[in-house]
C-alpha cells in the first residue's frame, strides 16, 4: 500500500508541478509523471502475479486506521474495517489500466498540443485525469463497500470533468450533463444497495458481508433471506449495468464519446466502463451464487445489448459514435460471458464455467487494448482531417500508412477474427456451450447463443469493414486538403503497443495466470476449494489452445512468406475503369459509407433509429432536393424523450412561482417558516 | 507410408478439383443450351493464362491490396485444411476448430471487401456492399448447423463431426437431409452462383461477386478467382462429407467423396440452366430460407428430445 500511496503522491505532486510551467513543458512533465506512475503500477501487478506473498496483506495503512478506531471505537466503527487489499482480479484490472495509461501519457502531449484552450482549463483537465486514475486504482483495491461507493462517485465526477474538456460547444455540454445525470442514477442505486447491505449485515466490509451471506446459505433456506438477496443483487446490478452501458442504459455512451477528447474516450471505453464488470464480479464475491433465473436474464440482456449495439454501430457514419456503439456491443458480450459462467456453475457444467470465465478475461483484455488503440487513432484522424464523418473521409492510406496499419489490426481484432483475443473469447464460449450441449441437452440457452453469436459476428465484420474501407481505402472524399505526414515514432508506440500486448497476453502462454484468477474467483465467491473437477477442466482447455496457437503461428508464417514473395511482383498503375466515365477527380463515383450500409439499414431500420428526411418540392420538374439523415437512439427517442416531456409539462405548471419579483420570494420564505412552525406545533401537542 | 499417400491425394484434390468443378458447371450449362461448349479444363487454362500476365492496379490502390489478396488466399486455404476428405483426417484439427473455420471464412470475406474497396470505383463498392450485407444470415446458419451436428455426434472437432455423422435412425436421416440441403444452398450463396448472383452476366448493376473483382488483373485476378473456386469446393466437401457413411473403408470413402463433389457440380449446372437469378430485393429472403432451415433442425432436436 505504501508503494501505491507513494505513487499517487508522486502523480499528484507531478501534476501540480506541471501547473507552474508553460504549455509545452507542462505537458511533457505531466506525461513523464504519468508514465512513471503507470510503470510503478505495472511493476506492482507483475510482481504480485509472480509472487503473491509480497502483498498478502497491505497493513501499513490499515494499522493507522485501527489505532484510530481503537481510541474512539464507537465513532469509527464504520471505518474500523476500512482496508485495501490486492486481489488477483483487481490486479488484472490494474494491469490493463497501467498499460493503457502508459500509452495515453505518450499520446496526450501530441494530441492536446493542437487544442486551443486556456491554461487554467488545461490544468483542471490534467488534475482530473490524475484523480480519475487514482480513484479507479483504489476502486480495484478497496475492501469496503462504503469506500467503494465513494470512489465510484469520485470516478464519475472526475470523468465528467474530463469529458467537459472542450466545454464551449453546446453538444459537449449536453453530453456531459447527460453523463453526470446517468452516472448519478448509477451512484444512487449503489448507495441504496450499500445502505441496505449495512442494514441487514451490520457492516460495510466485504469479508463480513460475504461471511454473513455464506452463513445464511448454510442454514436452512430462509425465504425472507432469499428475497433480501434478490433485491440487493438486482439493485446493485442495475447500478453496474448503467456504468457498463448495457442495452436500455446505453444511450449515454454514443453521446459522451464524440463529445470528449480522444484520450478520454479511449480511457473511458477501455477501463472506466469495465469497472461495471468488476462490480458484477464483486456481486459474486459478496452474495455468493445468485438465483438460477438471474444467470439466464443476464445472458439474454447481454446478447440483446450486443445485438442492438452492433446494429447501431453498423448504421453509424460518425467515427466516434460508431466506436461507442461497438463498445456497447462488446460490453454486452462481456456481460453475456459473465452470465454464462454463472449458468455453467448452476448447471454444474464446470467446463462451461471455466471456459466462459477465461473467455471473459481474454475478451476484456483484448477489447480494452484494441478499443483504446482504435479511439486514439480515430482522434488523430479527426484532428488531422478536421472531419469525423466517414462519408467525407477516404483514401487515408495514401497520407498516413502507419495509422492505416494500426487500424487494420484493430479492426480485425474488434470484429472478432483470428488471431486476436476477441475471437478467442468467442471460440472459448462456443466450445463451452458445445460441451454443455454434449453433456446435457440442447436447451433454449445454447440455441440463442449460437444464433445470436453468429448474427452478431457477421454484423461486426460488416461494420468494421465499412469503417476501415471507407475511411482508409480509395480516394479522399473531403473538400479540404490534408498534408502527407508520418507520425512521430513515440505516437506510433501509443497506437501499436496496446495491439501487440493484446496479441501476446491473449495467447496460450499466459493462461496459467488467467487460471489463477479463475481459482481466486471460485474460491472467494463460491467457496470451491481445491476442487479437482475445476482443475481437470483447465487442462483440456489449455491443450486446445496450444494446438490452436500452433496453427495460428503457422498461418502467420505462411502469410508472411507469401506476402514477401508477392511483394516483389511489379505492377503498373492505371486509373480505375468506371464504365467509360472519365473525370479529373477520381472520387466522383466512389461508394460512401452510408451507401455501403444502405441495404443493411433497410433490413434493420426500426432498431437503428435512423431517419431520412427528404425535402422535395411538388413540382413537375423539381430543381433541388435535400436529403437529411438524422440519428436518434431508440431509447432516447422512444423512452427518454416522452418521459422528459412529461416531466417538463408538470414543471411548467409551477413556473408562476418564479415571478422575478423580490417581494414574492420574501413571501415564500415567510410561508415556509410558518409551515415549519405549524408542523412543529402539531408535533408538540 | 499410407499417411503420405493420403496427404498427396488431398493436395492433388485441393489443386485440381476446385477449377474442375467450375469447368463441369460451365459444360453442363452449355450442354443444356445446346452448344458444344468449352473444355471442362478451361478454368485451369484461364488461371494459367492469368498467372502469366502482368499486373495492372488502380492508382487509388496501396500496399493494403497486396496484404488483402494474400490474406484472402491463405485464409481460404487454411479453412479448407480443416475439412476432412471422407474418412481421411484433415491436415489440421483440434477440439473446437469449427469456429476457427468460421473465423477464417470471415477473414477471407473481410479481405475480399478490402480488395473491392481499394479500387475506389462505384461498381466495386456496390458489389462489396451487397456481398457483405447479404451474408449476414449465413454465418448464424452455419453455426446452428454445426451445433446440431455437435449434438448428434457428441464431439466438436470438424473431423469427428463429419465422420461420425451417420444415417442410422429415422431422426438422423431427416436431419441429415436437411443438413445436406442447407449446406448445398450455402454453396450457392458463398460461391455466388445463380439464384443469388449470375457469374456470367455482363450487366454490372446486377452483379455481386463479379463486380468486386472488376478492377483486378493478371496474377491478382488469378488469386482472387481461385479463392472463389476454393470456397465453392469447401462447402461442397462439407455437403459430401455429410452423405458419406461412417462404416465404409477409407479408399471407398475418397472415391465416394469425389463422385459426390462432381455430382454437386453437375447439380449446380442444372440449377444454373433451369432457374433465373432472383431479384436483388429478394436475396435476403433466400438467405433467411437457409437460416430457417437450420432453425428447423434445432426444432426437430427439441421435439425428439422431449
């Protein structure tokens, strides 16, 4: 803990130190402190994974608190159990966080340089980034529910201010306000849950709560207790689902991402959202095995969320909205993987349990890194071309070849194709369900899993081919001129490093570490101690993946061999033949991204929320027509807007109160005092 | 020794059968039309001719085109290596390789789209858009068909799934026939044959696959064409494997396999000469037909189990 504290103090002091300097030097100093902090975090997690005994208990901080609580035992009874501990799952999240913050710290100086904002704004932004990092790290370490909720709020606020970076635009303000409201609803759920927990168990400590529920489980089945458990689980999962961006609550994501600067959206989608999934794992830790219906509900909500997310992603033409909806899809898949782990455990299919947990962690890692890279390069594209519409991009490969390669890999990775981790996650889950089919029955759950995973996979390929081919291939469609420029080497590191690490760490050579996490989860949540059934399932999975990686390595070698040979063949360049049409500008007949997905939208139109408005004049020979495409998320359109309208209608009736006259306001104060007087008098008598 | 001979046979079949299938399809079509027709080895000559030619690429293309061409070819080849030849084991197999098969096909689709969009032309874009949009329902159909085979054969290696699937009971005969029909329809979809797309058309507005490779030439075109042939061959192999019983000897199974594959080629030729191309707006319905067939198999399994 001391190392953590020191690194945080170092980060904050470095941030404050950077405030003293001018813009360029400030950014460099800030990024250096950020790099060092992330490296410290990374080394801590690596040491922990190699030998966990170093961090068995983190006592130094706890001792101080215990001394305080002994002196004033009653006053600090809540704080008495305040403690931080490294867990394997927590350190896994911190590992992802540290590498992403390392890449961001390289990226930030290059990216913010272009923004034209005042000094104080920049200082505030950097300060908030540091706070965000610290609060998330502590969130993964804490063992106290109250502290968890408080840190959750810290995280929400600091990320809100981070989004608010470019605060002059109305769109940014609206998105940020929507974000903070949604995050507070999530916070409210967590707070209610925490308070209820305290009411029933008498403690905020994770250990005590889980021990309480474990005891109740061992005793005879108590109906009241079961009800309490269901209520608590559903309240907490609502709170976490809002953060994770699951289907009915996903509407804040596509608004927040385009509004925020790219490094923030990269950080948000790769790690801030994932705290929701960490929360779901926390639920297992606290309450043990949830009721059987819960797992099925989670599976279906996850799959539907992924389906809705990817349909919207496919129909989007704005880069960041597209990536945000793709995040919704991935979050849905993650929740589905988590749900199928519980499903496997409830049905005592350990193979499904192990494979889906392994899939969850690999998918999580790969998605975090590839999405981070995709968002960072999207930020560069938007900044360099001053455009975020895919319809006006194109041909970027001729200007920025390094960006193109990074995006090709991240597109392959995010569209769940081999050899990246998203594919391995889906492969694992399908193997798990195949095993389930063989040993049990072909019930309704595996059917929907196979069907929807297939459709989602196909649409994912569609949406990412749309993104990659229309943005990077062909000829530039925009009207402004862009200059050919190679990225600096350091910037390329921030784009390529996450992809390389994702590829390495999702390979079979690291599965032993994932198995350690799985063992910890099963030990802490379900009290499976030294279960041979569990360990027996890990061996075949590992063997499968050793043979899988042999094939993949051969595939890559053969690919490079062929490419090496093919690269030597000379070619001539000619203009594309377009049915005899000749013009000086080549892009005149190019397919745009909205025309690319037009057949798709015609199939799934009700789910996409896209409206095409035609302004045609009724004339025999119409001269000019305008076509406008509008996108409004279906939840926003069908659920939120009517509710907000009704609330507005109700509040409109009270507008007379705000008359603008000082006398009236004094009168209100007087009335208020009189009412209080009357109430107290009534109570007195 | 036997293993070496079998792998030589497999390599021979992989090289010669795919173009031969196309040759047979074309020959059947010309025979139906009452013409003398081209030799059934014409696709070989075409490909050899194309390999000898030099390459002309679009000015808008880049190094990504080369990557995509090689990626398409290699991923299709690797997908083919996962499929068993009758009772001969495939080159590579492991538990759960059915999803690697689908992933590799996805990779080849992705690179096909990249190849098309590299040319910055309108027809190529149109073809790419149609290809990818119409294939949304094929992937879940293949997955569901595989799932039903997993259920019946109790294994999830493609090798065992195909070898151990036998027509032994009434239920399995029904399922097997639906499986065969659906995979046959998938050949037509993935190979872009007639009810979906007309490879012989000369009107770009109605083309799908041909429009995508309109701008390729020489060796590029040869690679792309051959990958297309391989895709047809892969799914005909799968269809043939379903109908091969598990009790016959290895030598007999390979003969049966070749004859079924050639029969499929003749059947495609019949279909191409008897049916017109479906209207573009009706193609999604055709795709949904395959998906609903696969759902019917699952429904059959539900009813049989309970």
